[in-house]
């Protein structure tokens, strides 16, 4: 017994020390990426808290299970352990305890969700994100410029670091979902409905985004990039979009393919037309 325990401890120490710091951090985040927004920390805490509760339940259940296996095992044919049934207090207990756990998890989820989707109106700028079959448009509302992507040329969303941004999500066709994994936040983009949320990116860098709602044949190609940059770089990018003539706002970039796959992302091709 002692040898097994020593082996287990040694083994886990060895495994942990063999892992890189990054892998250890990811283990502590239980698979979540490192949050790069103010709001992401709240989501990470909810995720970790839920896991702590789940591990607590697992420890309790497995502990009771093994205790019963060892302490109350049948030791001889003559000596039958005491049989218990219809233990009302016990049955009430194991009905109420899961209810309390589920209600607790629900409470924290609902509380954090209402914080996350609350619109404070304190955003520094607004981006209207249009998800369409099969790419994204980013309308920078205050600046009056836009960026549009295609499956072959995914667009890049620029965001100034440490500035609260409001995303307004719209779709001209089917339900998509706007997801930047590093932001730990996603929201559906629903036709005929204005969904919105705010967040504050806190780490400069490049991140990937994607559509997280199976929306059709080219769903997997609805990729985009996010660049969190300084205010100066952001202003420069806006100026570049203006200089490129990408002024105004687009509501749809849907390309009518008329059966020709080359039309995807190439509305200017002969025989292909853009639908707005
Ligand atoms: Cu989609």
C-alpha cells in the first residue's frame, strides 16, 4: 500500500515537472486559453469554479463508494452485513444536495451572464459585425469605414487595446456565431435581431476568430483574424481603410454562387452577382 502511494506521488511529481509552465497553466485553466479581455477573467473563474464543484462531488462519491466497498464488504458467508432500505432522511438528503448544487451553479452562471451581456454604453467605439454566408464584415461605426472578407481572404478586425468596444451583431441570412476563443466570449448572430455585447481587450497581439454555429456548407471557412493594437495603429488602420475607399457600411456580402464555386468570394467574376 505504502509503495503504491509513494509511486503515485513520485509519478505525478515527475509528470508535472515534465510539463512546461504553459502546459501547467493550461491545466490550471482546465483547457481554457489565457483570457485576453477584462471580461474573460470572470468567465474563467466561472469555468474553474464549476470544475471545483464537480471534482468535489466526484471525490465525495468515489470516497463513499470505496469506503463502502472496503468497510462493509461481506467478510464471511455466515455474517451478512446489515441491510438498509427506505432510509427517508438519506433519500431526502440525496434529493436536496444535487438540487442545491444545480441551483448554485445556475445562480453563478446567471449572475455572470447578466454582467457579461449588460450594455453599459461606456464603449469607446462600436463595431457592427455582420456574419454572412460565408465570411464577415466589420463596420467601424464611428469612423464610417468597413472591412469585408471572403472564405479565401479572411478579414482582420482591429481593436485598440484597453478600450471598451461594443459589438453589434447582425446577419442577412442564417444564424452564425461570432467567436474569438482568446476573448472567451461568443454570441450568436441572428437574422432579424440585434445582438450586442461589450468587452475590453487587454493584451496586444493577434488572435483568431471563427463562426461557432454550423451555418451551412462553408461554415468552416468563416474565419477571421483579430489584431489588438495601440490606439495609434488603430487610427492608422482606419485611415488606410478610408484611403482604400472602404467608406460606409455593408449589410451583406453574400455572393450568389449560381452553382459556380468560383463565385464564392468573387462577386466581380462574370456570371456571379453580389446580393446585398
Ligand atoms: Cu457561419
